C-alpha cells in the first residue's frame, strides 16, 4: 500500500490545496473522535463498567 501511495504522489502534482484538505480532514477526524469517543463515551464496544485496562508493565 505504501508503494502504491508513493507512486500516486509522484505522478500527481501535490499542491497547497491538497495539504489544506489533508489537514482539514485530519482535524475533522480528531474533533469527531474527541466528541463522540471521549466526551459522549460512544466508542465502548463492551460495557464501560466491565472494561479492563491493560497493565502498565
């Protein structure tokens, strides 16, 4: 996949517009995950009370 990505980037012209779109999409994903995951707690696939965190070691 990485090779295909680099081939595509080399063939197409990479402009400032592309960078702005990538940064905007990244910020959108970050905000979406923050709101729905952390604030509203909607990303628990099992019950939150039964969630067992991994040990730190």
